[in-house]
C-alpha cells in the first residue's frame, strides 16, 4: 500500500489484526454524543447525502451517521449533486455490491469538483486492505475513509479533516471492536425500526468477510436494548427488527445470564405489535428460542434461517457447523412447535469444488423446506477469507446455469405459497403509496409478503389493517382492504 499518498494517515486496515480475539473488549457507555461548536457552525445551511449498500446493519449505521449530521445542524438531501458532504456506506460481502460501490464513488468525482467538500467512504469495504488501496490510488476525490470501528468517532474524524484543510484522512482500526450506547439517530422510518442487539461475529464461516470487517461478537446489555425498544413503543412504532450477524448467540459474551430467548421474551412483553429478528445461525437456534417464538403472537413467525448449501461436504468446507440432516431436524422441530412458520434463507451456488451431485443436494433441501423467500448468490471469493485460498474451480458458465436452476426451484415454492394466500385475509402493515403505481398502496403481511392494494388514504400509513388477497405474483400479492 502506497502510504506516501495519504495526507493525514492515522491507521490502515490489517486483516491479521482483525482476526484477533477481542479479550480486552470494552463496553463504552456515552451518555451523549457532544457535537462541538466548530461542527455546529460548519454544518449551518449545509446538506448531507448518504448512500447505503448492504444489510440492515449498514442501514442502521447510516441512521446513526445521519443523526450526527442532524446534530451538526445539517439537513439531509436525496440528491448527491446538492450535498456538501457525501457519505457512501459500503458492503464487502458480495463482489457485485463492491463493484456497484466503486461505480458510485466514481460518480462523486464531478460533484467534489463543484459543491461537495467531503466525500467519505465508510463501512465494511474500508476494512479490506485491497479496497482501501484501490480507493487511495484511483479516487483522489475521496478524502475521508473510515473503518466500521470508527463510527462512534465519526465527528472527531470529520473535525480533524476539516481543520486540516480537507486533506485526505484514513482511519481504519482492524480490531475486535467495542459497544457504544446512546448514539444519536435519524431513523428512516417512523413506524418500523431496527435495533442492534449485538455487533460482529465469531463464526468465521470460511467464505465470509464479516468477522474481519465487523469484529468479534459483542452484545449490548439487555437493559440498554430494552430501554431503546421501550422508547420506540412509546413513540408508536409498530415493528421492531432486532439486528445482529448471529442474533441467536446474543449474550454469550456477557456472562451475566443474558440469552437471546430471554431478550426476545422481554421485548415481546413490551407489546410492540410486530417483533422480528435477523440473522439466525442454525447452530445456535436453541429450544428456548423456539419456545419463546411459539409463545408470543407478536413475534413474527417468518424466520430467516440461512442454509447456504444442502450438501454435507460443502457445508463442512464452508465451516457452517451443521449438516443437512441436523438442519432438516431443526426445521422439523420449528414447524412442530411454531404453527404458521414461514422460512426464508440464503444460498450460495458454485462454492469451490461443488459438483453437480452436491448442487442437487441443495435443490433437494429447497424442495424439502419449501422456503417462502430466499437470497441467492453466486460464489465469489472474498480476499482474506479461508475459502479464498481454495481454487475457484467451478466455471462461470456452470455457476450461472446452477443459479438459474436454483432460482426456478425456489420460485416454484414461493409461487405455490403466494397462491395459497389468495382468498384469505392478512394483517398488513401499510408502508404507503407503491413506488411503481401511485394508485396502489403497499405493505407487508406478518409472513413478510409484499402486498399491493388500491387506496389513496394516507392516514393508513403506519397502521396494521386487514387486506384480502385476490391474486398473486411470485414476489408480491394483490389485495383489497377488507375492513
Ligand atoms: S455466521 Fe457466518 S455467514 Fe454469518 S456473518 Fe458470521 S461468518 Fe458471516
């Protein structure tokens, strides 16, 4: 990496450090994030733009950055060319997200030459040395690069950049990570909220970069999470989604008896109308969690349970810690105990060495579980992961062919399920006018199915109403208001 190009070098990413266990983990409580007068003055009459790639954890991080900008007296703009500060919050999990992100960074160049003073790249991409190297060498208009662990210090870094005449600043500390409390926040949605319950991951699935980019598993204290959820209930929020890379492992690092089952139960008792969580690792999906889900009607029965592959050898190569039979047994147990359960999943095709027979085991798994939705991915090596050392020996042609067969297989079950909903009435949390058809409103059922229905009644936004399904497409339903 060419350090001489960095004007204000603080630290660069290091994957070896990122692997280290977080023995000296700190839970740092800050009562308030003080935005100093310098930043408040700077922010007056200025606008910020944030583009977010990736998962809900990134969406939540962007809400926190937006909250900090609000405290700086800045206002949000939806137009990149209107912004004084552009922030691109990045995702390193898939190659196409990284490619899109680089396209977006390129787009900022012309804006930097006009109004924009700060072009900041934050998030998981910044934790990978090769990506930071590429940004430093290819995109001179980017003047702030911050790793995931710098989020609590965003204002300090910004302040330093501004006081140093906008000279490029890079601060990426590859480490296990800490837990901070009481972030300011600008929530994107007034009735659906994301709440972090933990950060990082200890699983180190061989293909995954997340444990390197987000650090080790570290849980927030139960009381802090419950306080945040309670406030959301008081504010009238209708749905809370608890976030973590592996929520089922919540509390294991705390040594105070906290478990995900206990947390889920306490939040369900706050009477939030809809409680969701993501993501679950099948390895940690214990019986007490299943029992709590079954017990509380306000815990939604649509659960994301990534399988990744249906073949035991591939699962072993992926380091997933379960096999196809134990996954099936878990699904059977959940179905027995949780009436109305619907399952979604993640699947990777074309992992190194995957044979036709092994891929067909994945199709068999899809036929067995009958997922109601799925995220499907073509394998791409993530630099620095153990799997990246394997030869990526499944050709692109075969990967695409398997991908298409997988999607077809999934769509058969997704369509069957959607068809089975026709004629029935479902509770729908109304989002508002549909993006593509102003005559229709959209919302989601408890099963997380997207429903469009005719309405112009803006007062329905954020309410849970009954909708009768009259027809179905693979990925959405058409309905009419029932009452
Ligand atoms: S459980 Fe595996 S796939 Fe999920 S974040 Fe952790 S390492 Fe990545």
